[in-house]
């Protein structure tokens, strides 16, 4: 099973085996020719399952990802910051919607995906299980988490599945605004009082390594990457995107006058990349297993929102039934 090196719940994650039938070969030729696969096209069952797994978990990440920053909307330091944060959190809800809709084109219903999230059977990005302790965390999330998300999502704009690639184009445009507003917060704090700069450094210390882990396990420990790359779902490997993120972000931290919390970080002239210290994969696996600082809180908040919204679903269902009855009557 794929969990070698990753002690995470396997869940229903059978790894699709690359079949070799005539239709599979024709399908692969389309992917290799960079054609877009659309919902009504023939596709291997493993391709469909992989996309449902990845897109639904991506959507869950956006949906749960609203919570850490949402926690600061009522406490933003100014009206301007509050307005920016409200629109950012609202964007994340929209991203979840695009992605749930993209997943629905593969035959899975919204209620089923919701149930997978609320019962803990589906994953969402580990990063959202960390607390936002100060206002600087809101800046660090925009700068680092949305920065990492952009790095990971831009290649998906070119992925083989049409609805997913198209959803990503709009998402990436909005993510770049998210990243810039976060970096602006960090710039204001790092140029502020000593206490503000200290707050920014503490936030970088908390969010640096969880952001580096967002890109997933190392390539040799990634059970899905080879298959997903063959199918054009994953265009760039986990480690390559991670390295790109680090190479871009370290100079940004230096410009802020902040120190990346990695004593082994150093520029490698020969590699033309930064070398980093060891990633704590035990922490990564523990957070994914549900043992992170906020896992329970995040799912409780999502279950409560679902329960509180039951009356909206009932009203919508009653309205739809009434409308259908009226249409049927009018048609008689
Ligand atoms: N958190 C939780 N689980 C993770 C993870 C993470 N950071 N990274 C990997 N995993 C899980 C995978 O889901 C998989 O488990 P599963 O089989 O039960 O689904 C297992 O670890 C093995 O990882 P692989 O690398 O083999 O899996 P993938 O090929 O799916 O690659 C991925 C992982 C790179 C995250 C890929 O799924 C992906 O690109 N997903 C789409 C983008 C996404 O979800 N980004 C995350 C956050 S969205 C965001 O940040 C929103 C922004 O607005 C803030």
C-alpha cells in the first residue's frame, strides 16, 4: 500500500494501476498530445477516481482553509485590513465551489463529498490544522500558504482534465492577490515597532515548515505522483514545486529582514538552489492522521456549519419541489 514512509490513514485510496487496453492506449495518446479530457469523454476508471480524490480534497482544503483567517475578521487592526480579509476568505469559499463543481462533473455528488469530509474519510491540506495566534499569522498565511498554493496550482491550469484546469485559471488569479496582501501585512509589521517585527518573526517560525510540507511527501514517498504525472494530472513533482517555492520565498524573507527558521538553509551555488534542513515527516503524518493542533476544532466547525445550514437545504428542496409541481401542473 502507498503509505510507506507516510503513516497516514490509507482510507479508500486504492492506487489505480495503469491498464494497457486499446481504449487506455488511445486515452494516453490524447493526454500525451496535450488534449483536454472533458466530462463526457471516455476515461480510465483510475483516472476518474484519482481526479475525484484530488479535486474533492482540494475543494475541502479551500472550504476548511477559510477558518484560520476567518478567526481574525472581527479583530482586524483596521477597516481596510478587515475589508481585504473578508474578500479573501470569501474568495476561498468561491474556490471551494468551483472545485466541488469540477468534481461533480466526474459523477460524485456534493452531499457525498461533504459527508466524506465531515466523517473524516477525506483529507484536506495539513496546513489548515495550525492555529492563527496573532494578526501576523494572517500575513504569514497569505504570503506563505497562498504563495505555496499558487506554486502548486499554476501547473494544474495545464492539467489534462478540462474542468479542473479551467477552474484553476480563475483561482490562481485570485491567489496572487491573496499572496500580495499577506506579504504587505508582513512588510508593515517588519517595518513597524520592535514588538511588531517580533510578531512577524514568530509567525514565520510557526508557518515556514508547515508551508514547506504543503507540497506533499517527498517524490520517492509519493504513491500517486508517477501515475498522476503519466495522466497529466500532476505536471510537476512535489519536490520540484517545493524547491521552487523555497527559492522564491527565502529572498522575500530576507527583504523583510526576517530569518527563515532553518539553521541548515544555505544557497548552493552548484545546484543554483537553496539547500534546506530535514523536513519533519513525522509531524506531517501526525497532522494528517488528525493529531495536529486544530484538526478536531476544524471538523467541529465544519460539522456545526453543516448542521446550522440544514434549514437552508430544506427550504431549497421544498421550493424546488413546489416549482416542479407547478411546472407539471402547467404542462397538463
Ligand atoms: N495535506 C494533507 N494530505 C496530503 C498533503 C497535505 N499537504 N500532501 C499529500 N497528502 C496526501 C495525499 O492526499 C495522499 O493521500 P490520499 O491518497 O489519501 O489522497 C497522500 O498524502 C500521498 O501524497 P501524494 O503526493 O502521493 O498525493 P498527490 O499526488 O495527490 O499529491 C498534492 C498531493 C500535491 C497535494 C496534490 O493532491 C495536489 O496538487 N492537490 C491539489 C492542490 C491542493 O490541494 N493544494 C492544497 C491546498 S489548497 C490551498 O492552499 C488554498 C489556498 O487558497 C490557501
